[in-house]
C-alpha cells in the first residue's frame, strides 16, 4: 500500500467511541464551508467513515481518532 502525505490543520482528538457520541455533535459546525473536507484518522492512519469504524477502532485498540481539516490548493500558503 502506498503512503501519502496530506496538508491539513489539526482540529481535535477523540479517545473513544463514547467520546465521539457525546462530544462530536457539539463540536461540528452547523454548516461546513463549501469545499471544506475533514479527515478522521486512527493511530494507524486508517480513515473513520461511519459509526462502524468507531466500534472497530475500539475492538482493534486504534484510538485516538484525530480530526483534521484538509488544506486545498487554492487556500495553500505555498505559492
């Protein structure tokens, strides 16, 4: 499998599925800005896509879940 690097801004970290259930609804903005993408990663770099992934991460002990806002080209400060 190929590893890639992505520019992103760290937003917050979750230590469990329970924290995802109780904390995330209050953290998420009412509306994510147009074109904005968030990526949710476990300690192995695998992506959370749905509730099943949060349960699987508990079983596999791959927390924490780190959440990032992905940097797009137009917003980049590199040029």
